C-alpha cells in the first residue's frame, strides 16, 4: 500500500509543472506588446506546415527504398521450363551449361553476343599508378582483365 501514494505523487508533479508553465506563458504574454504576440503566432503556423514536408520526405524515402528485384538463374530457368514444357531440372542444367560455355569463351578472349541484349567481352586494364588513401603513398596497380557488357541498341530503345 505504500507504493500507491508514490504513484499519486508522480502523477501530481506533471500537472503542477503544467500549471506553472501556463502561468509563466500568460504572464509573459501580458508583458509583451501586441506585435510580439502576433510574431509568436507565426511559428505556430510554420509548425502546422511541418507535417506536409514530413509526408513528402516519407514519400521520398519510400520511393528510394523501392529497389528493383533481382531475378536469379533458378527463377529464370523455372519460367523457361514452364513455357517450353521442360522439367525444372532440365532447364537448370541448360542454363548452367550456358553459363559454363560463356565463361570458357570469355577466358579464350572471345566476345559473346546475345542478340537483342548486348555483348560480353573481356577488356584489358593496363598497369597504373595509384595512391594509398591512408598514407598518401604512391603504389603500382598491376594490369588486370575485366568482363564488360555493352548493351545493344534494341535493349536501350526498349527500356
């Protein structure tokens, strides 16, 4: 039973604080001329406008949060299997074999053209000088190869 009065005291304190703050506001408003009280009302109007900007930023965040979905080889092979009357396993084998063959061709240095999509090719990057961002020291970056995809004109126009 000793805890119940403590709860009543805690509830009474915020009410007492509110009463003193409202008393301060009324006395402060009485001391200020009418022009200053009108200026005090303007920030309240700005505060009312604030939720509109908050909804815009929320909408902007929602738009930015929408990232395009990534389609996997497995999903694509399942769609192809359904469209062409194959089993999923057969379709997955075809797609994995296609990926292996493309990789072999690229390792040989050949280009791989996918009609309507674009061209895959290996580009050679020459050796160059770079900088270590932590120390500022010059370092030599060795030559390398990278796989590049050049989009076809048909795909560019369709997207």
